[in-house]
C-alpha cells in the first residue's frame, strides 16, 4: 500500500501515435513510477494529433504544480517538430534532459545542467557503480544522436575520458574502436560491433535494442544490441546484455531525475 506523505513526485508522460516500441517503453516507465510511488499522468494521443495540440498538453503540465517531470516519448510523428516540442518543456521539468538549455549546459565547462538525459546518465552510472575507471581512458562512442551518442560523449569528457565519436561517415570505425578502453554503442544497427572491433579487456556498453526476425520465437522476432554479444563477450572484460542491460538503467535514471525535480520544487 502506498503511504501518503503529502509530497508526491509526479511525472507526465505524453505519447503520440501507436509505435509498438514506444508504447512498450511508455508502459514500462509508468509501471516503474507506480512501483516506487511516483504519480504518473499519462496522455496517449492519436497519430494525427496536431503540433499545437501537443504543445497545449506540454503547457498544461508546465503549469501544473503536481507535475515535476514531463516526458514526451520520441520519435514523434513526422508532421510534428521535435525541436518545437522539446524546446517547449520548461527546463525545471525537463527530466529527459533534451532541452537545448540542458544539453548546452552539459557541453560547457563549469556549467551543470538541471537534468542529464536518462540513457547516457545510466551508462555512466553503470561504469561508476561497477568500479570502471573512466578518468584518463580512451572512450569511443558509436553514434551521434541527440538522445544518446552526443550527450554520452559529453558526459564521458566531463568524467575526464578522452573521447572519440564514431559515426556513419567515419572511414574505418573498427580500427578506431579497437583503440578504446570503453565502448558505448548507440547506433541502431543490429550487431554492428564484432569481436574483432574490440581491444582485449575493453568495457562495452550496448545501448542498441534492435528487433531481428526469428521465426523460432513466439513473436517472430528477437531483440539484439548494436554489439554481437556472442563474439564480444569473448574479448571484453565487461559487457551489458540486450535486453536487460542499459534499458532498466534508463528507467531508473528517469525516476531519479523526477525525484530530484520534486525535491527542488518542494524546497
Ligand atoms: N525515445 C528513445 N529513448 C527515449 C528517451 O529516453 N526519452 C524519450 N522521451 N524518448 C525516447
């Protein structure tokens, strides 16, 4: 039974459309809130919702004192500008850390963002909590998305790693990755990183969650990461599994950011 103490953190979750993966993520996030006693306010909107309608929901939650975090699940349908929606969330409730002000602060020396995006924050938490030394190490981040690759590279730099970002136009990604002590793969290509991309003893964080056809399973597909686990686990000293590695950490960081926001709001 939930015990009420009068000050309960609240998270608003906005989902637009019916993408199966997004529906699953949002369900997991709301369930996690329930488990720890965070109130969640879910809004599921149809695919043809206009940008203004989404903006109105964000505004409503920006103005609602019971809401301490606002999450708009990405990607949004094509007719809605991600930039406009992400930029409309007030930075004090931006528990996803996607607002340009929060990412900008992350990129600047001597500045501390109000929130750091959940998946990259979860990657660093995994490294720190398992005793991996980041300072002075060479980290390679594969992928440069706003959600994971770019903030992960910035966070690793803040932890005093030397960081290389590998992306789709990098001439020889395997050669670059083979120099890494720490690899964060966040590119969305099933099993791109093979065993021979890795330096023996490297620490590997696999952010990818890619469905690949597998007719031997009930659903007809299985989930694999951006790293070929079977090969990589022979070479790496530590490696995260898919599923069950980074995914739960993203949710944990979301809950932590929401609690932090509520604490700030209640003073
Ligand atoms: N889509 C993929 N990852 C995320 C995330 O961490 N937050 C949101 N809002 N959308 C996502």
